[in-house]
């Protein structure tokens, strides 16, 4: 029997989100229904609401979540009813040209549920990143459920489902930061702060945090930044160079995703260094730099989707490090809120008041 639960939707561009009743079908073949325990508010949810991702409104928002598998469809063997899982937006297909080349972390054909969740009048919802977890329950492809140690806090575990994984992975997977490297991170919200933690985990010696908000810089320091730069009052490129012996950093991560910050990242890296773009640009953004600088400075210019993570490999490993006290993931949960507070959380994010607001389901 289809179930009716509460969920948060974005009905049209820019309109405040609404808490409404949605319909969850029973899981079909290869699908699972998950009872959500916690779901973080990511900037990407706001991008959806602002029409910055696509125009397939209405969206069922929320995608950084953990929960308990409530029901599975036929043919599902990797997860069972009762499992504690983190939802992922990279259920790899195993068959696309990238998977076939042994690079499933770039899978071009990831799985989502085939059936659609709907409003009461039958209107089909577009779940954010194929998840839609600002809802008491959600329907996903079973492979979007990654089993992790159930002793982990649901609020903390859920954050690995998107932003924190994106940041950690931008540093350790895409940026390949390693012992003795210098790194800089521009934008220290949930994603950038995780990149700082990732740079520390990987053994970077100099870690420069850049933000326009001193509160974010203070948190970045607690997570491992060795130097901070306030982009409102200081020259970002100049300061990163100064803190890296005049050279620039080996790896610079742009966790804002606007032309200005990407350009700073480009010029604040050492010769042959790496730029990692993890912030999501808007469709109208353009970049104009001399091609000779691209050639002359060498190195690599990379984008990082989801921190190039492989959920089955990375989620359990990072949860273990967290449970061992070696990765302070609990620092990312700024506040616990209710399902009706998502719009207020967007406002707090906008004002830089939080790293992550996390919706907790009673
Ligand atoms: N690539 C991926 O897989 C992926 C995954 C999740 C999120 N994202 C994207 O990453 C970006 C960051 O997400 P978030 O949740 O951390 O957002 P956030 O709003 O929490 O953080 C953004 C931070 O950037 C700072 N900032 C803004 N303008 C700046 C500037 N000019 N210079 C320096 N700092 C500046 C803000 O003060 C804030 O601390 C978003 O674009 C989001 O969509 C990407
Ligand atoms: Zn694939
Ligand atoms: Zn996200």
C-alpha cells in the first residue's frame, strides 16, 4: 500500500519551501523505502529551489540523509530491512563506459528509484539528487543505501551523504593531497570545512582557509587550518602565496563556485599545482583568463562531483575514522531542527550562521 508522509517541497523558482503530504509507493524491483532519521540542509537544496540546477519543479528537497531500511523490493540483496544506511547519489551501474574502465567513481549512469513519489493529486515529484529526504520516508534505488556502523549518530552519518563527503573527497580523492603538501580552501561552509578536515587527514602541512566570514574561519582553524584569510579585507592570492613560501599552494579547492573564487584558486596555486572546483557554478557564470596562463602554469584543473567518492568504499571507512575519534564529523552539526524549519535553515545558511542545520525526525 502506498504510504502518505510529510515532506518538504519547492514548488516554483524562489518560492518558500512547503511542508506537504506526499505519497511513497511500495518499493518495486531493486528499490527500497527508507525511514529517514536525519537529513542535513545543503547549499545544493537552495540551488534547486532557486532554479539553479534544472526546472523540473516541484522538487522534493533533502539529500544528506541517514535512516533505517523499512522495506525492500524484489531482487534486493545488498541491504535488508532494519539496516542503518547513509543515502548516496552515486549508485553505480557497473556497465557504463566509465564503470567498464574500472572507474566506477565517475559512473555516468547512476541508479535512482524507477517509480516516482507524488503529491496527493498525483503530481510527480523530482527528488533532489534522486534522494528527496526532507521527508519521513523516501523511495530510492536499493544501491543508494550504503550500510554503515549503526553506533554512529544519524545526524553525523547523514552528512557524509553529500556535502561533507564532497569536501573530504575533493581533498583526498580529487585533489590527491598527501603528506607534506600545502593546500588552500576557498569557502569554508559545510563543504569547504570538510575539505580542510580532509587536507589535515591526508597530512598536508600548510592548510590555508579562506572565507568572507570570521566565524567560518574560526571553525576552519578548529578543523585543521594553519592559516586563515578573510577575503573581504585581504588579497586572497597574495596571502595564500605568502603562507606558502611565496609559491602558492600545491592544491587549491574552490568550495564556493563563482568565477571570482575559481580565478583566485587558479592564481593561488603553485606551478604544476591542482585546482579543484567543488562549488557548483550557476549557468550564467563565465571565466576569462589568458590561455597562455593555463599553459604556462601547468598542473591540472579538476572538477569534483561528490568528492569522486565511491560510497561503498568511502562511507564505512570515514564512519570508522569518526568512531575512532580521528575525524571530528560531529563538528559539522551546528544545530538540530525540525522538518518544518528548512526555510529558516536556508536563511541561516544565507547569513553564514551555520555549517550544517540537520533535520532530525522524531
Ligand atoms: N561538487 C559537489 O559534489 C557538491 C556537493 C555538495 C555541495 N556542493 C556545492 O558546494 C558549494 C558549497 O556548499 P556549502 O553547503 O558548503 O555552502 P555554504 O553556504 O555552507 O558555504 C559557502 C561558504 O562560502 C563562503 N563564501 C561565499 N562567498 C565567498 C567568497 N567570495 N570568498 C570566500 N568565501 C566565500 C560563505 O561565507 C560560506 O562560508 C555550493 O555551491 C554547493 O552547491 C557541491
Ligand atoms: Zn556506470
Ligand atoms: Zn548536497
